[in-house]
């Protein structure tokens, strides 16, 4: 029994398989690089957009609440609400314009 040959010869690695594995490895590396998180610039833009939206909504809602409170205390029907709304809009746009004029922070250089 020890002199018998196995029914099948062992499979020898083919050069085509090695080349295919190398190409697959390179494709996976390219895919990982493509799917990495975006740079800090997109995060900063996202934050500034959220800040502008918060300023706009906060100014309008704050002006409405303060105007309504003035109306209910002073009894000046819609005028306190309208003036509060106008002042809230002006305040919101002022803060958005001021935020747009400031330079963004430079990302720190890391070694």
C-alpha cells in the first residue's frame, strides 16, 4: 500500500491564480481608499449649514415667542407678534451673515 500512487495528483498552484489574487487584493485596496470617510472640509460645511439653519429657526421662533408674550402682556393684538417676528428674522439673517464673513478654522497639521 505504501507504493501506491494517490488517485489524484495534488493540485499545484497556478500562476494565473496568483495573478488573480494579486488583482483582487489591489481592487480591494482601491475600494477601501474610495470608501474612506470624507475629509474635514465636508464636516465643516455640514456644521456651518446646521449652524445657519439653527440661527434661522431660532431667530424666527424666538421672535414669535417674545412678540406673543408682549402681545399677551400689553394687549397690543398682532403688532407685538409682527414686530417680534420681524426682529427675529433680522437677528437671524444678521448672525448668518456674520458667520459667513468669518474665515473657517485651518485644519491643524498632524505628523
